[in-house]
C-alpha cells in the first residue's frame, strides 16, 4: 500500500511552509531518510526526509506552492501501485511526468461556460479569505497553475486605489510576517509583568577580557545565558510555561537567543544551558549566529525554549522592553554597559553598569518571583560565580 509523505510539524507557530524544490521525480527509488525536498518555513529552510522506502509514485504539490502541517505532499510505494482516492500515477517506466493533483474548482473560480482553473487547496483557501475570484486570474505556475503569489498580487492590486503608487504596498518577507503574527498573538494573549535592575559588570568584564575563545573575547550573550541558567535552577517556575489552566514544566533549561540579520529576527535555541560552561555557550552562540546569517537553521534548532535573551548592548541603548514569544514565559533584555556613579562603602565611585529588564507572563509568574529571578541573575554576575 502506498505511503503518504506528509508535511511534518515544523515547530511552534509555523502555520504553512513553501516547497522550494523537489530533489526527486516520479519514478525515483528512495529509502527512509533520503531527502525528498527543500522546504521553507517562516524561520528556516529544512530538508524533507522520506518516511518510507520504495518508488516515488506521485508528487502532489508543485515547487513554489505552500502546504500546511499534515498535508500530503507525495506518495511512495511499489511499482504499479495505485493511490486510493487520488489520481492514479502514470507508469514510471514511461518517463512521462506524474499527474498533478487537480482540485475540482469552486463556482467562483470558473467563468460561466469557461474552463476550470488549477489551484491547490491552500491557495484556494487564501483566495476565499482575501475575496479574490480565481476565475479572473491567469496562473503563472507550471501549466498555468495559480500560485499563492498570484493571489497575493491580485489582493494588493485590489486594495491599492489607482491614484496611489502600487509600490507603496508590498508583502512582508515570510520571516518578518511570522514575527508580526507572533508579536500580535503575544500582545493579545500574554499579560506582561516587567521588572528592572542595574548590574555592575566589573567582574564580568574582567572574565571576558581574560578569556579568549577562537581568537575572540567571551561574548556577553554567553555570560547572560549562563547566569539565566544558574538562576533558573533555583526558581524552576520561570522556565515553565502557561497552557490554559495547566503549567507545563520542560525537562532542562532551554533558552532562545534573539539574533537579527537586517530586519529579520530569529530565535534559535540553546539547550540545557545549566549544564554548559560559558566557553561552550560562546561557541554555540557563534554557530547559531552563522546559521542565521546563512539561512541554514534547522527546524529542531527553533523549538523547545520557554525563555529568551535579547541583547542590544552593542548599541547606545540604555534599556528596552521586549515582547514574550508565544509559548515562552520570560524574556530578558540587556542594554549597553555604561560608566555610572554608584555609592560603595560610603564613597561615590564609577562602575560599568548594564540595565537589564525582565518581562514575565503574569498569568504564571508574580512580581515576587520575577524580582527574585532577576536579583539572582544580578548576584551571579556581580559575585563572579561565572568564573
């Protein structure tokens, strides 16, 4: 019996994915684990692996089209097997292309007496949502298939009056659109509690300057990640997450780190932070930053975290607020280190201070717990516990 190759769950808040390229064609022999296609999510480009061994009988989604989690993308089976409920694949020995899935058109996608259009279910749903009559569109996909981009283009042209310049309206890049959805969801659903503290970075600066890794100084991100991990060990509630009226407690302390390239923001995850030293964390941050820049993050690098770190200390920013990512419970922000006067032993002295702010999900974490967590981070960094 043919095996359906479905789009797997690509991680939190990934609603749909784009099939960039197929690595196989109809008639190709594949084994379990062979790469079938490159799939673009909102966060990364990942490889779709075969979950079956046999012959590729049918590809159901064109390169360039989108699909949702659980959608059937292809069938793998034995030579000559038919696919129940789907168009039968042509004989793979003939060398002819496999038949594409063709969905019966709705009444709105067919002119009176005119020909039917070819469009995937995902694109058809998008057109219905945007109020676009598929019957009025000329598809730019293979063999005239109407693509997601065709529907979006029609929606933009419909929305922009003729007196305006069309170039003023353009779709967001996929990654930024994902950020926009996540921010909107978080702001609507999560009541944010915020606490602020100033941290004397004297000992951290000393540790950083005397620790060289791969010809670079120890990163501030590694220092704060380690401090967060140590602090969370004594306050496990800060790494739990709120789910309805349940508290979900993950195994291990997994922290996402905000890494931006141009106007794109990614939140790759470093796992088991509490078990790693600052040198290991430094190297892992460097690897993730390189993956973000090269757009080679894998789906597994983007999931599992319940807290995050965002550091803008490289800019002259004293402090800033951040929005908690959906399914996270906290986010720590770090501003620039600035020399400021402080009172020590009755004397005014100048110390390098960094202002940090913690945003917490108030449904789960109260002000006292948030204050204890931030105080513990301050204590760890100022006392030299990091090394």
